[in-house]
C-alpha cells in the first residue's frame, strides 16, 4: 500500500477510514507529529486522543486506549517536532519513540500509575520525572 500524504493520512485518521494494519505504532507517532506541528498543543492532544479512541473502538479494541499514555507521547513528540523537519528526519533523531517507548514512559511513570484505570480514562501527571515542557 502506498504511503499516504500527511493530508490524506490526517483525513483517514479523522474519518476512521484507516485499516487496523495501517495504524501501527509508527502511525500513532506520525499522526501525533502531524498534529503537533499544525495545532496548538491542547488541540493536538485532544485530536490525537479522540481520534485514537475512535479508531480503537472502530477496530473492536476500545480497552486498549490509554489517555495518559497517548497524551504523554503527544507531549514528547511536540517537544521534539520542528517545522523545518520532515517525519523521516524526526524519526531518525528520536529513535526511542519507535524502539523503546515503554522505557521512555517508565522514566516518567511507574507501571502502576500508567496502567491504572484512572490513567486509561484521563490524563494523570507523572509520579517520577516531569514530562518535557512544550512552549
């Protein structure tokens, strides 16, 4: 399947027309990167969270959505996203987002906090290190 442009991918994300195979972890990071570059952070967070939650429900796995994990990753991605950088360059300079996202989150959250029912439903602040600040 050919790679969708950012606009096509964003449209498919918002309309829940992606197939499950098209929305792997790489795609999660890509949609957050697109929205973090195009929107103020609160809007990017909300669009990513609502969209992923809708896709999880559409794919028959609503229990997989974790608001805290999603929002924390959007904040990390927004912290590293630059307007003059394409997605491939972003991915190359932030490999941990693709190879060890659990390790990245573990710097900020204990497993108990990150996997709690509260964290699945709403954003909870880290109980270890603060998340990076995004202007």
